[in-house]
């Protein structure tokens, strides 16, 4: 079964619909393929867990800039978007939720994967002789997903309006390890981001603001081009 496109309401503004179809669906179609890895009885033995996570984080960043624009520095838009609009109420008990989960995803997963190959590195204090230092996270971190679900199962995830039963929380602490292990479940984030975008597109107030934001961004681009040509 092929990739299932994002479900968006028919009255979604065309400006937003073109971004969903021309950008987000393209990213998600890659996720659709990578979630099926590793493939049994082949040499495709890698799981692509990190590429899946980075692809999903890129979509969240784009949504926080274009569809649900938030003027917050240092990842504040990313965190606020996930904290406020991700369907945390669909999560099973035992996991992090809301702002706490959004903060952890950004600070301990998104940033290390995007900037330091997953290493626990942060900027050094102002007077330190080096720009960056290693630090010891309070918990170990693990990015996990099901082991190569069949394409039909991935498509069912994409088509489902309800979080599949039996899944673990998207982000949960396993205290049986020493130190404790924070486990990040990729299918949970994938399903939740898709539902989040669908819900945002169904909110007429948010869509009105998103269209206005796009218009401002395009006008700023035109002003910049005109300014550069007249200098």
C-alpha cells in the first residue's frame, strides 16, 4: 500500500494546501519508506532511526515558522507548537506530555542530532577557554521504532485518526536502566505530527493567521529583492 497523504479539510486555504502537498507530504513520504527499515532477508540492515527523527523535527520547525508562527527565540516556537498543539491527550499513561515533553525533545534529541551527531555537547560558559564542552545528561537517550513494519502497517498509521492501541508513549523514562533511559518512540511522533497538522488546517482562525503570515513573508522577500536591486 502506497504512502497515504496528509488528511486536510477541503476548505484549507490553497496557500497552505500547496505547502502541505509540496513540502510536508514529500518529507513524510520519505518517513513512510524509512519506517519500514530494516528490511528482512536483504542487506538493508540499517533502521534509519536518526534520519526519521531529523525529518520529523524539520517538519515541526517548518510548521512553527509558516502555519503556526511563533515569535520565540532559541527553539521557543518549536517547543510551544509541540507543547500546545501535539495531541498529547491521545498518549497512554506513563510518558512525558505537553511542555515537558516538547522541551526534552528539542533540547535532548533535536539539537544533539541536528548539531553534534547526538553527542552531549553544549556551549561553554562565557569565560571558559573552549567554545564547547561535553556534559553529562541526567538520562541516557534512545531513539526507537518498531523493527521494520510492513508497508501496509505504516499506511494504516498514516490513515488512522486514532492513535493505535498498544503503542508506548512517544517519550517515556525507563528507570530500570542505570542511569535511567529516556526512550523516544518514532511512530508516536510521526502519527502525532500528522494529526497536529490536520487539526491546525481545520482551525479557521489559525488558517487566517497563517495566510497573513505567508503574505508578510512574501512581501518581505519582494522588498528585500527590490532593495538589493536599487542599491
